[in-house]
């Protein structure tokens, strides 16, 4: 199945939405039948302030990636001001891209 990268930019005033729906968001991800290859928040350079989310999902098509994104409680409650869904080619096939693995 193809991979899709879902890049979600959080609203500047979105922290309260994130806080209020975090548990539901986590439950949604854990219960999802979608094969989530990578997921996590985007943060400011300070490593703390959340500014969005990124997912790489293995799904049959764009419609499935869109449905996965739309079903997330963060999306349903308006956390994101922009969601960009792009087909993604993993040329590394899950291995380190350059050189030996780092320990």
C-alpha cells in the first residue's frame, strides 16, 4: 500500500484544544485500523511548544488518508489551521538513510 505524509499545522491559539482533546486523540490513534508508520507532534525549537502534528500512514489511497485525518479528534475540534496530505516514498525502507545505524 502507498504511504502518505499528513502534515498538520496547529492554530496559534490551539493549545487549549490540544489539551482538551489529547486523551481522545491518543485513543483514536491506538484504536485505528490504519497502519501508522510514524506519528508525533511538531514543536518549536525549544522542543516544548506544540505547533502541529505529523503522521506517515500506510493506507490504500488518498481517500483513506483523508478519512484517517478527518476522524482524529484534533481535526474534528478545529486544532489544525492547515492539513497537507502528500504521497510519500520511503526510499530507505525503514532503515537509516545514510551510513550505519547510530547507537
